[in-house]
């Protein structure tokens, strides 16, 4: 193949292409993995031992509420993932551009890490927190009768939260969400790039397109570390989002108070409740998302980028 003489720094994939790739990946991921997210949320909110594990939780929800209950909150979840991945991929591309070396066109490891953290913080504040508050409030509801449910749907839920708790109610649990998402995305973007290079000798902008299964392996491996490192933030986030300001005195006053309270009342391992379903959802979710996103990005690379991979 003839190599272009262009400077590698010109081999730039526009942020809008990455944003689009993330959106499409998010739609597919949400449709496939919503039941695992419902189970994770139920386990994290279970303080009385109602559920004895993942399978028992899923079976109990299906038996008592119907199979469709495993897809509760799908609309906000799918919308949330689509917008989140668009913002994550697009903002990460913009931030990486600021750290790109003008001579070589490469992004350093620390630049990639900081860009990922910044993208995670941005998505947490703009997209993730309000959508997850609505999703968790819907998922924690038990009962078959629609009339008995406090929240009738995503829009009704958001309106009621604003009416009863104020606009700030939609940002309950923002602090642990920022910590969780910032750390997750810093690790994920760094690891995904490293695995692409290590396993497949794939460099961004080289015009090569990974096969879907190759992208899925890299995405799966990149998605494993975050849940283990950020388990306590995720549990605290869920507890803070689930409690309503209109329900009387709040049990958890904030990030550190929640960590202390959960540790004192339920033990250290309670801070990693729901870890297994998170590991069942996030790495496969990243595999699905990257399997789709890399094909979209690869299509653009084949059509418009001719710079050969850096040595």
C-alpha cells in the first residue's frame, strides 16, 4: 500500500465521528444488557437479604413482576447510554487533541489518562447523574400494579423529583458518580488503546479496521478494571440516588458519610455489593460498544485517512 507523506498529526478522526460511533454502540449495548443492570440495582438496594444472588434475583423479579420488569428503565437507560457515549467519545477526542504532540501526532500516556478522566467527569455531571437518578428510582419500585407505582415512567419520575425535591434532586449522588466515571474512563481509554496496540498492532489513524471480535476482546479487557476499583463509589451513588429528599430525614448525608454508614452497618464487603453483575455488564457492554464503534470509526479511516500506522 502506498503511504501518504502527510504529517501524522493530520491523521485526525473528528470528534463528531467518534460521538456518532459511541451513540450507535450505546443503543446496541442498552438493548442487550438492561436486565443485568436491573439486577445490579436491586442487589445494591437490598438491605434485608431478599435476594440470594444474581440468578435468584432475576428469577424473583421475573416471577413476581413479570419478565418485562427486567427491562424496567430501558428508555432512560438507552437514552442515557446514547447521549453518554456520544459525549464521552466526542469530549475525549477533543481533550486528546489538546495533548497531541504537534510533531508526531501522538498522545502520551498521561495525556490519554487525563483526557479520559476529563471525559468521565463531564459525562457524569451533564448526562449520567440525572439519568441514573430516574433509572434507579424506576428500577427500585416493586409491584405489578401500575396504579400503585409512585413513578409512572421516566418523564413522570423526573417531574415528580423536581416538584418534591427541587432540581438538585436529579443530581443526587453526583460526587461519587464523578469519581466513578472519571476513574473508569481514564482507565478504559488508556487500556483500550494499549490492548489494541499490544494484541493487534492497531494504531489510531493507520487506516486499519479491527474485526468486530478483535474490538470486542480489547473492549472487554479494558472494561474489567474499573468496576473493581470503583465499586464503593457505585454502591454509594446508588444509595444516594435511591433516597428521596421528600421521604423525610435522609439516611445518607453525602459521599463519605454514606461510606462510613454502610461500612458500620453492613461491613466492608457491602461496599462492593453488586460487583459481580457489574462485571457481567460493564466488560460485555464495553465489548459491544467498541465492536460497533470501531466499525464506524474504521469506516471513516478507510475512506478519509491514508496515513500509515506509526512505527
